[in-house]
C-alpha cells in the first residue's frame, strides 16, 4: 500500500467522522471534513483533480456551516432566546452524555434548555414554547449542515473514483 492510498483512507475516515460530527456535537464536524479534503488534495496524488474536488467540496462545507449558523441564529432571535440558555443547554448536554449512555447528550441539552428558560421566564408554558422553538431551530441548522456535508463527502467520493480511473 503506497502513501497516497493511506492518505486517501485517512482522509475518508476524517470526512466520515466529520459528517457524523454535524449531528453529534461532541465530534468535530465540518472543520474535520475540510481538513480531510485538504489533506487529500495535497497528498492524495490526484493532482489538479484533487484541488478541483477540494474547491467544490469546500463550497458545500462553508455553505453548510453558514446555513447552520444563520438558520439557527435567526430562529433563536425570532423567539428572543438568549445565548445564556443555549450555553446552559450545551453544558447540560455534555453532563448528560456522561450520565445517560447514548441519548444523554440530547436529553441533557433539552433538559438544560428547559430549565434555563424556566428560570428566565418563571413560566413553564412559555419556557416550554421557547425551548421547543430552540430545539427545532437547532435541529434545522444541524439538518442543513448535515445535508451539505453529505454533498461534500459525495464530491470527494466522486473525485476519488475519477482519480483512480485516471490512474
């Protein structure tokens, strides 16, 4: 196995973990996809095709990161949800990940968000409404970033096939 094959395999693993990281917040996401693409473009042996794949896929990666931030941020502002509530939810999600295997991250995030919103509003009804809106906004942002990360990964796979076919 030559070094270009090793780089291709490692880049593919980085891209796979990056795609998973767009929906599993404890894993690195789009940044890891970009790093995998860059490593393949530099050391993967595809030449100019590698750089074209890198450029096209990075458009998807950047668009995914931007879409996630914009969609989530806009919805949070519409519902007047402060950054403090999201920060509390993130900390509770990390704690939940260690307390409840597999689903603790999501349960902790939702519970932390609800608790923070309840403490802010002092009304369980409005806290539930705003927490649900924040969860939907976060999910929508993750879905957009995941979809565009999958497009970036698909672009890389096609690039690998083309590079292999051209020998």
